[in-house]
């Protein structure tokens, strides 16, 4: 079900990992950002838009992770955009004829096995490298590209509506997930991206993460600080005190601790962690 979070801006949340799809209403129709995830949820979103009398006139994928590249035939066939680097990563993935089968295999052990539509997966049109906004007939949506988490990752600022769509950052349920495959310095790239998001903290009242709860006034700064503390703890080899990991996490999200442990191990293998991992609090 769609929930309005600002004028002309609505969110549809999937039951899978609290994945947030964003709808921005424009003059001729709607911009659809990162819709997901299960077939019946996408169909529900399409029905909700139809009930509002809104056609989908454009799409946007914030980054090239599988759950941000989905689509449903009921949305029609408008242009679906991404940054140039995002689109290049998707095109490289789809050169493998077994790419969709690999995603299906990845999901086979989950509760959404067989429930994710992949026929229209990844049909992303690259925006010019210098593009600063999404080309569509609606509120100005500014693109802020960075190198954290995934190639060509973009955060979006819906300027007149004071909304930040953060992609897979600033989540209250997921720790920062570093990109170990496409960057030489995943920690510094993440810190730079946090500084970029922090630069618009005073310009927005609402933040929508790719997964988790929508945040209100003051939440951009608070979540930037939480994410920065986590990343700095990783850099120094400290054990972060973070509500998203450990024994106090909400039921069903215990696996986030495994994500954290995996990142610690990968940084240690790279020699990027400076400390010994024995401290019990995050870096000041």
C-alpha cells in the first residue's frame, strides 16, 4: 500500500527486507524509483497507481543490485534510468546469459523463492555522465552520484519536496555495506559518500533508505553519524556499538551481524583494518 511522505511523494514498502519503492507524482504521470520486490507487491503498486489515475512515465534505479533493478509489465515501458556507471554494470552483468538464473538460484533458499519477476530485469538506460537531474516532467530530482556500496550508486534529492532517496545507505536496519569489488579504497569511498549526503542534511525533511524505516526531520544527520561511526570503527579495527548488530537487534535481522563479521574479515585480509578488533565501543 502506498504511503504519502511528502507532497507528491509516496512510498511502497515490500515485506522483503523492508525494501522501499518511491513514487514521485509529476504533471504527466509518475516517476518510479527502485520498485520491488515480489510479483504480487509490484502488481499491488501498479493497481495503487491506477487507482490514483497515474501512469508511470519514468523509472530510476539507484544502483545495480538485483533488488533495485526490478520491474513489472503493468508499469508499462517508459524509460528506466540509472547513472552511466550503474547502467554499465548492469549491461556487463546481462552479457552473461545465466545472470537471471543466478539470481533465481540466489533466492532459492529464501522466503521469496519463485516470487520475483525477472523478465524485465535490468533494462536500464544510461544517463549522460554529466547528468545532474532525472529528465522527466515533474518535480526536480537531483542526482548525487558517489562510489559507496555499488558502482554508479546515486542518491536523489527531490528538491521542492525536501526528500532524500538514499538508495542502500542511511538505513536503520542495515549496517553500511562496503563495495570490495569495484573500488580500491572502500572505506574512504564510503566516508566520502557520507560527507556528500551530509551536505544536504539541512535541505531535506525526509529520508528514504533502500531498506528500513523512513526518517523524518533530523534523521539524515543522525543516520550519517551512525553510519560514519560504524565505518570508522571498521577502519580502526574497533568493535562498533551499533543497534543494527549484536544481541539486541529485532527478530529476523540477526543475519546483519554476519554481514558485519564478513566485512571485518575481508578488511583484515586486505590489511585495511589498523586495530586489533578488541575494543568494545565505537571510535569517538
